[in-house]
């Protein structure tokens, strides 16, 4: 790389980028209200993480503090970087499939779903309807599991230790279903390119229906502990606010975007798998604060149950595996396919050079992009809000760092 | 020797009579008793919290984890004692000592019975307030001496929190003291023993006196004491998810265990104060409503009955233990423990012991209600944020405390007392 | 379940395929020959009660997607202008790259002329290939006038054989149109791509990641540093000349002082 950026870009006919950049810097500057600037304060730099109880893994946040007030943050990420995209280039399409489970390891099914669908599109094939239904059921179960884990850890960050155990108790039931279906609990590798590897086991439908009946009162139980709890409401309402315009600007997706009032869900906007066959609502919030994100996720859990109940009664008969070549050599070309993962838009951009190995696999991780909005959300808040906001963005470091 | 034993029939505390031998014995008993209570609390908190959270808690060390606190204490003692290289060594060393000393010193004035206190100071309440607020000094020293950011923030939080809630606590305490003037002779007192005796004379706990103002004062104290002891939902100074461990982040091993000991001792101390000021101290429930020898005899069986109940529970646990060779030792241990409990129950039926244990039993029973509430809070509430805690303290607790104080002070002047 | 045959539940070989596939070999696409060639290998006979996947009535012909059967080229020849996003392809999606025509394309071509080197559709997904010098203006126009208010992703692909080896890809999405468009521009080894942080704040980290992985600098980025890898890292891992094995051998040699066995 040449050192002199100016000389390298001299030939570029860029309109007026300099002024644009100034606009950006201006926009990025902290809210410059007079009463919020501390000129005479001794600033304190607090290094939060990578070993910290509530950075959800190995996130490191450098906080610039004035007393307890956050003046700015900087996220240092990459401690869990495993080079997933480079690995993909050195594996065949099939061999890479299990790797995607290791990104968002609490929602491995969604990762696999996105990858399999992307490769299927590139191969120009489609999974049979039965497989699509199984995929939807498992993906929604996984969304529930992911939201439950989020709720438990988020409540733990805010100091309520008990919901963690309740959510883990109920998440266990989902993992049992996964285990019975494919033998794995966390990194399931449940789907294959072209459909599903496994037929549903005997009593799968009954298990799922039983689980739906079991879990509805449990979700209400979490709500009795938190929703109207005075301390919970005080800790979450008005904390980490991000407006709809800002959320879109930051590329934030998933429940965080919906809590800001943008009614956008890829399952509705660009239906994939069998989602167009089901009725469900997109819960949205109004204020874009931590409390709304909590309410939105709770409502999403109920919607997931609705989808599961519709799907499980209507699984069509038929094969579970489409016509897939033994040696997968997609034609030269590229594809971007994204799904609504529990944390937001999970996209795969795959470039094929016609060989058995992908030429390039780019994962568009929702956590990574959402985490970028952390600075915007916590500026001017207190240290305690930082952990609340990190929790509410719902990051998984395996996905942030890949 | 006879003179030494004669003290048992004395009507005064050893501190007042200058009986140093007995004062020392009392101090040792209290120190030992608190330590045992802390160990028991440690086990109870884990078990109760675990059952609230649909899990079992300690089950491995001893039957139902009964020996877990002892194992933990041993572990802490043999753990490497780490002092950060940049720490202020003297202050780092002194901080836990100060915290422990202040937490235990409060017990000097706490009356477990009419004569069961180390001493009866005529400024008992002032002494209590003064000493317990010294504890924050140790916490600030710990935070400062660690020379690290998390402890510093924890110490700052702790100091501002304690200062704020000390005021609300003081308001509540003063209103209780004012209530002592409502006795027939109209003499108020700051002595802890005489405060209880005032409740006895007025035939009513101060909790129900001038309802709801007595209750309000108690309520303020009950909240302030949770904040004062840095427990959930006011555990900001050691907020695990924010400040890692707050002021004792850099402490380990025995020093850390001193902080732990002090925290639980302080919890017991403030609960004891609340019991003394509002809940009639050593008085048994309904001591005037259900008076008479029959009722006295009935209530005198409570200590023994409690231990028999525990004996039955432990026995049931022994019987329900899995029938497997691996559980043999555990089963024997729990059975032995049940027998010990039963033995204590029998001991409490022997007349001289039975009579003398009454006061202490009721006092401890009331304190344990508070201790259970502490665990309950911890299992239920999320944590307050710093500014919200301050807001609650300054904008709600202190104004309400002052209002209660004004009413309690002014009403008797108009001969309007209920 | 239709799939009762225990042999079929053997997950090692779950999809018996029919030799009747041979009709596809007439297709012009060479890769299809490849994959039908693979199916001609001996397969276990399908269970008696199970219809073959293609003939299955449960795979509805009314499904808008092309399904598992690629459609004939003449059907795919008329792409719908300004096609909706990939998930709702009302038109047949053949595996061939089709030219894309639509209002956006016309407007952009009118504005930038030859700066727009191509506007194509592949598998129902639209993309522009633009001249690197106008990439920023195109993106600014997409953001300001065409309501592409959400930058989904910025990434790059390394083609070492090309003259300008780094193809930077901006994936845009419009909430109002429910439409996804990719903009691609190629940059040389020492060329800097324009930063779009001024248009979408989200580009900040995404561009840093591209820089980290490919070494493509973004001109005008406020904080052009590595993001996932440590600052002192040598090389840019997602370049094609950055081999995993060499990297491993080097590491082992430096840190363990032995020759890597790999």
C-alpha cells in the first residue's frame, strides 16, 4: 500500500467528499449541549473487557468516563476471530456448512438456514416443501431459544439474577427437541444444502406442540418478574434510545430496528423458506429504548410460537431432500441471500467460480453491524447503562468476530 | 467463683457493672455466634436462592451441602493472598480490618435480652449510628488502595450511597426514639435496652405505634438498611455485572473473606437494630394481648419446637437419601446432624435453659425474618442505577422521613397520640 | 410420513434420485451437465411408495420460484424491469446473467453515461458495475434520490488476475421499494475506494473490515484502522495470495522454533 493517500486518489473525480466528511464528523460529534460538556473534569478511562462478566464474551469496550457518565466508547473486537470467511474459501460448499453454526452459536439453526438457502439459490435449486416446513419450525424454535438466552443474560446484566435460570430451564426443552432431531444441542448442523438431512423423528410434532403449550405460561412468568417491575422499568425505559432514522443510518436490523418503530422483518418483506404460508405479526416499539426492545422480543417469542403451531400441523408429506448434485459446482456467479436471524439480518454473499469451493463467502453478521450503534446509544449515559445496552443489542461475539 | 456465677441472676449488663470477665465472655460469645450465623447465612442464602431459581444449590460437600461454607472458608484461608504491585500496602491491609471491626463493634450495644448485652450505653443509638457509618471508611480505603478503576468507582458509589441513606436512616431512627417519650413517665431514651423496655411499657411495638407513621419510619429504615449494607437491589458498589466486584475486585483469599464476613455481620447488625427499635427486641409476640401464665408457658415451648421441627426435617432428609452405598457417609452425617438438632431441642426443654433462652430466641427469630427478606430481595429485584438510587434516597426517603419525624414529634404536643 | 423406508432413513444417502433426470442434459449450461452427470452414478432404487421429487404433487408448480428445475432459456429471456428483491422473483430465474433495465438504470445511465459499465440481473438479483471514479457519486445518488437508505454490507472480492484486482461490493436496500441492489466497482492495488461513511454511518466498521481483510483503503474514512486483527498483523488474510498453510508454517517457526509438519 502506498503511503500517500492523496496522490493515490488524485485522479479520482470525487464530487466534494471533503465537505461530506465534515458533515459526517459534525453528525458524529457528541451532543454538544452546554450543560453536558465538562471542560474541567478529570476524565477516566475504564477498560471494560475482554474479561468482564457482562460483555457477553470477549468484547472489549474502552469507556471514557466523567465520574460515571460516559463521554465516549470504543469497541475493540476480534478476540474471537477465526477467519471463517477464509476457511470457506478452502472448503467445499458442503464442508463449510458446519462452520456457520459456530458464528452465532446460540442461533446455529438460523445460520445454517441462511447458508443453505444461499447456496441453493446459487445452485438454482429449492428445498422440497416438507424440508422447508421443518426448517421453519426449527428456525423459529431457535429464535425462541436465542431470545430466551438473551432475556436471561440481559436481566442478569441489569441485576435480576433469577430470570436467567427460568429462561435456561425452558430453553433446555428446545435443546432437547434439537437433540432428538439431529443429535446436537447447540451447533446443530441441522440442514443440508438442498433440504434436510434428517427426517423428523417419531413424535416430533407432539413434542413441539407440547413445548408450545408448556412455554406460553413460562413467558408470562418472565413478564410477571420484569415487565411491570418498577426497578426494571426505570432501568430500561429511556435507556439506549436510538431513533428510527438513526437505526437505519447505522444499518441496525432485527428487534433493535423494530423497537425503534420500523416495521421491517425479512420474513415478511422478502419471505424465504415457507414463511409466506404463515400468519404472524411484526411487533414494533415506539421509543427505541431498552424497554421497547425487551417488549418487542417478548412479543416476538409469542409470534414465533404462532408460526410453529401453524407449521407443525401442516407439514406436507414428501421428500426432505431436493435434487442436489453429488459434487456441488455452482455456475459462475454470485448471490446475496439474507434471512431474519434472531439478531437481525443475516446475509451470505457467495461468489462462485464454478469450482467445488466457493471463491468468496462474505457473512453479513447482524451482531457486528448492530454493535456499531453502541456508541450512539450510550453516549451521555452511565456505566450501568452500558452493560444494559450491550445486553439489549443482543450480540454474540462469535458472530461479531467470526 | 460463686460470685462469678451469681452474675447470671443480675439485672444489669456486664458493661454497666464493670464485670470485665463476663463482658469478655459475652464478647466472645457474640463474636462466635455472629461467625456461626454468617456461616449459616452463607449456606441458607445459597440454598434458598437456589430453590427460588429452580436449582438445588450446594449438594456435594456434606449432606445437602451443609459443609459447603466450611469448605469455602478453608479454601479462602489457604488461597494465595495477592496484593497488587501498585497498591497502597498499608491501606490495602487496613481496609478489611476496619470494615470487620466496625461491623462487629455495633453488636456491643445490641440487647439480645434484658441483660444479654455487652453493655447498655445511655447513648446506644448514637453509638450504633456512629460506628456503623465508620464502615464506609474501610470501603473507601479498599477502593483507593487497590489502585484500580473498578474498585475506585465502587468505593465512590459506596460512599455517596452510604452518606445519602445514612440521613434517611437517621430520620427513621429519631422518630423511633421520639416514640419512647410516649411512655407514662414521658422520659425518652437513647439506650437500646430502654427502647425495648419502652415498647414493653407502652404495650405496643413501635412498628404499630401511631399507625401508619411508625410503620413508615420502619419502612424507611428497612430500605435504608439494605442500601447501607450494599445488598441487592442496592448492591451498586459491588455490582457484579458492571464493576466486576466493586471495591473488593482486587482482594482475594483471607482478605476477601473478611469483607464477606463484614457484609454479613453488618446485615445482622442492622437487622438487629431494626428489631430493637420497631419490633420489640426480645419481646415475644403478643406479650400483652395474649398475656398470662398459660400463654407464657405456651410460647416458652417455641424454641424447643423450632429445633424439633428442624430435627424432623433433617430426619426426613436422612430417610429420603438414596439407598446407595455412595450415600452411606452422607446419610450418617445428616442423621447425626438431625440428632444434634433434636438434642438441642431436648436441652431447650430443661427449665432453667428454657426460661433463659426465651429472649434470645425471639430476638434471633425476628432477625432471621429480615435475613430471609434479604435473600428474597436478591432473588427478585434488578439492580438500581446509581442516579436512580440517589434520586430515591434524596427525593423520596429523606422527605418522607422528615414528614414522619415532624408528625411523630408534633402530634404528642397536641395530645394527639394513637 | 411418506418416507417409511428404513434404508432411506439412513442419513448417509437420503435422496434417491431418478435416472429420469437425463432430460436435463439437453440444457446448454455446462455446469448442469456436470451435475446431472453426477446423478447418473448408481443410486439405491427409490422406495415404492415414494414419488420422485420432481413428480411430487406436493412441490407445487404454482410456486413462483423456478424450483429445482431450471427453466428453458427462452422463458428466462424477458426479465421484469426493476425486479423486486430476490425472494419474490415473479420472473423465471435462469442461471444466466441477464441485462437489467429499469427506471433506476435509465436514470443512472442518463446521469453518468459510460460510468455505468453494466446493469445486470443474476438469479433475480440486480447489480450495477460502475466505473471506480464515479462509484461515490452513484452511491450518493442511490442514497439521496433513489431512497436506498440502508447499506446492508460493504465487502470486497479479490481477483488477482484482473488488472484492478479488488472488486468492492456495496449491497444496498431500500425500505420503501423493498428492493436490494448491489453496486460493484473494481480498484487497483494502490487505489483507494471512496468511503461512504458520510452517506451511511454503518459503513464505518464495514469499510474497516474490508481494509483489514483485503488492504483496500477507503478515502475519507474517519478512522482507517484494522478492526478484527491486531494492529501489528502482517498481510491481509482474505487476499488470494495469503495462504493458510504458509501462515501456519510461519507462525510455528517463529513461535515454536520448529518446522511445521503441515
